[in-house]
C-alpha cells in the first residue's frame, strides 16, 4: 500500500512526457519479465525515484541536467547501483541516461507501475475519507469494493476533511462517491431547483 | 414573516427527510489547459465522441477530439470560469435542446436558454442537437409550395416544402431581407419558422427580431442567437440546435422553415475550433470535414413520407460571398449541397432592383414541381426571358440601332424588371403574384411607362380585389388558370385599362379646366 501520490494525481500532467515515459516503462517491464525479476526492478526504480532522490535534491538536478554528459551519468549510476541493484535495473538506468531521459525517472516509474498493474489485472484505487481509517477498516473496505466491482484493486488511502463524511472511491477515471459533501451539494441543488420552480409557477406567496 | 419561516422550514424538513446518501457514480477527468473556448482534459477515458461533459458550475462541454492521452473539449458557455485542474464529469448523454411549442415566440441561445427575459423555457420535450437525417425510404418528393411572398422568388426560383434553397450574395445585398420576408409571409400558413443568427452583430439581430415582432411573425417564430461576441463553440452548434427545434415539428407532421443566417460565419467558427484543436487545416485553412459539417446539417431538411406524417422542414441557408466570388471554398460547397440558389448582386441592388436577384444564375432544382399550376402557367420561361433580356440590354447599351422585334423584347424586359421589384416586408399573396405576372408576361404593360409600372400594378390588384372578386376567388381556390379564368382576366385587364385611361384623362381635363 503505497502512499505517495503519482504525478497525475497530484495535479501535474505533462502529456508529452507521459507518452515518452510509457514507452520506456514498457521496455523496462518487458526486460524485467524476460529476466524474471519484474517486481524487483520496479521496486528498485521506485525506491530510487521516490526515496533516494528527494533526499538528495542535487542528484535529481544532475540526473536531469543536459550539461552532465551521458558518460558522467553512467559513472554515477555504476557507483550508485552497481552490485546493489539487479543488472536489469542498472541497465534500465543506463538506457535512460544515454537517451537523456534520466530526468523523467519519476514519470517512468509511475507509468511502469500502472502498466504492471494493468498486466496483472489490478486496478489502482484511491479511497478518500474524512478521517484516517485503521487497517482493519481499510481491509474491509477494500474487500467489499473488490467484491462489488469484481476486480483486483491496488488501494491507496487519502484523508481529506473536505468530504465531511462517507467515502469516495476512485477507480481509474470512475468515481464512486458516497460522501456527505456531495450529498449536501445535491440537496442544495435540489432546494434551489425547487424554489426556482415554485417561484415560476407562483406557488409561493412570500410577499405577504 | 412567521408564515414565511414556517414555509421554508417545512420545505427544508421535507428535503432533508429525502436526503439519502445514494452513491454518485461519475467518470471524471481533469482540465490540463483551457482557452479560446476549448479545453484539453486528462482522463475521461470512457468518454465518447460528441458526448456532453460537465465542468464545475454547470458549464457544459462537448467531447470533440479523442486522443491517445487526452480529450479535446469545446466549452459551450463561459470558458473564462473554467480553470486548469478543474474536475470534468462525463454525463453519458448527448447534447440536447428543449423543443416543442414552448420554444415558439422565444429568443434563445444555442443551448435553449432564454435571451429574451421572458423566463425559462418550460418543456418536457428535448431533442438531441445532432441527429441523423431521414433516409431515402422516409422521404417523399417535394411537391407542396412554400410561398415566400416575393414575386421574383416565387415566380422564377420557386421553393417547395422540404427544399434547401441557398441565398448567396455579397454583404449588403438583401440576403437577410429575403429570409425575413419569407418568415413574415408564413403568417397564416401554419408553417413554424426558425431564424438562426450565427456570428451576426447583435444590433442586426435586434433589428431582425424587432421587425419580426412588428409584423406579428414572432407568434410562430423562434430566434436562435449566437452573436459575434459569443465563443466559437456556440456559433458552431447554433445551426444544429435550431434544426433540432425545427425537426420536432417536421416529425410531428407539421411544416417548418429555418433560415440560417449565415453559414459562412458558422464555417469560420468551426475553422477556429478545428485549428485550436490542432486538426489539420485544408483549403482556405478550413478543416477537412467542413463539407460534412454543412451537408449533414442541410440533409436534415426533408419532406417526410405520408407514413411518417408528411411533415417538412424547408431551409434557407445564407452564404456571404466576398466580391461576388462564388468559387471560394464554402460557397461552392454549399451550392453543391443545396437544391438551388438565389444569387443576389450588388450592382442590381444599387441599380434599384430589389430584391437584387440575378435571374440568369439563380435556380431552383426541385421547386418547379411545387409551383401551383397557375403560377407555372404565367411564369414559365420568365427566368430565361429575363436572363436573355439582361444580355440584350448590355448589347443595346452599345447604341446600335435595333430592329422592332428586339426593341419590343427590350421594352418587355424593362417592364418585367419593374414588375418584379418589391418593397421589403411587403410579401404578396400568390394569387396577386399570378395576376400581375400574367399582365406583365402577356404584354399588357408594354405601353405603360416604366416608372408607372408599380403604380399600375397596385391599382390593378386593388381593382381586381374590389371589382372582380369572383375571378380572384376562382384562381385562389382552383390554384389554376383555366381558359375561363384567363378569359375573365383578359376582360378585367381591358376594363382596368379603360378605367385608368378615363381617370388619367379626367384628371388632365380637370387640371386643364382650372
């Protein structure tokens, strides 16, 4: 259960980068499958992109910079990953470096995770609640949702007080919304409609 | 005041008791970029082409471009209120507009929202803006006439119910006037009228609406306005939504007339949208499917078969040309789609011939079958005669001596041109048209001075109305000019000429006596 937001969900989407990332992601996944170590490769890349790089912002700058030559980057990759990571992972990083795409490692990892889920028949699901849930509740909600949708989910839990109460589930582009906020908004709309209708038909005699 | 509080409280209590937290299922995307009436949306992976989507604040959009990673949406409404990052909901519905009697007499925007301040359009009935045109089996040939009340049009380029007749010409040549006159003339015919103003100045539209109101035409007319100041998406869909409203009457066995004023502006709006959506530009930078945009629109005008109620939708699309250039892209497209065109020329207009219709190149491909027998009899060959007169006239201007026969043809032509002049907002009954065109084509006006033709005609029609009403009634009822009617008509003309001469002579004598 990962808690880090992917690029798309945090609000920033770059369609062009997304498209490029998808291609690299597919290549990495297929290489991983061929070597029989797909989950490990993705996990290692994810660790690098999400856990290591944020701690060393300079490294991210170096990775993204076109001023640093590919050879230089190769050297850094070998020092960082050599022996610690799977050969496939190291090779993937080298390929990205040589094509000047090391800067979009994060997007590639996002795309790879999405693609891996797709291949395994898993769907990414985001559960939004007003208050944090304990793990038993989380497990129950996920099990119930999986049963209702007859799908395997890869859940992620988000706490957002703006929903007031209830639960909002997002699977792919579809939102299943049973939050109090939406209910209230609907109630408001209905009251408004009703009043407009009543005023039009002259049902109200409020001026008296 | 206590009464008011109680009332509100009871409404609230009732609503809250019905507050069930049903699951709200929606498919969403997020706005990546927005501007110039279009938005690019990330997500919405299940949206279908042409599907309606909803932005926050109830603004509607239309899925226009489905791409690999994003969806291009045209925004129908205030796009300045849509911002980057907004959630977009798909609705699973197609764009539709209210239809039925509730829209009659109203001024609406292309989504069916009122613009005339007369309150909301309350109609249970809605119809999708884009529908498929009736197929071959669902149609029947155009037979019934749709009288425009304009002599030149009804005699030379007759329009049948279910026909598409293009009105084409430069700016300021009276294109709109023909459309408005045709609408005004439908007063007692039961034909519902729709005037779609696309990309027009709001001031011109206000004048048109005011005119329609003044002549009592708003009782059966709906005006759909997407003025020059509204965003391109609304201008683009306005003709389709007007057609949807008009089609409702067609499918219910009634007759409707729709004037698109004008389709060149709609094409321009569509070009803007397409270029912003990065669809590849073609000739004159119009997108490749601009022909289809117009053909699928005009194809919806039809005369339905008897089994389907026999309703009809007649359309009068208007196209504005630049410097008389009819071979530009959009004019040639629409000319090839429609069943004929009324071509208006500025030089005729400024020479005082109004409507400024060029008889030589104006045609109606199907309307002939829809003319009444009487009109067909008197006006047959008129168009070609006038066209040859125009050629002869140009030749005569060289100052050569003319033989008597040629001079006679010229004289006849001058009289006919005078006779076909007609004031704006003065539609004429078809019987009156038959009577005066008869007088003209049979040479009864040849000895009348050119500047007295209008007066002669006016007097003659009054004479027939007052002194030989049975003849008028006979022609009106039979829609035919048989030998007996013709004999009576000849007699009436002779009598009118006698009275007119006597009157003129008497006037002179009186003047001389003084």
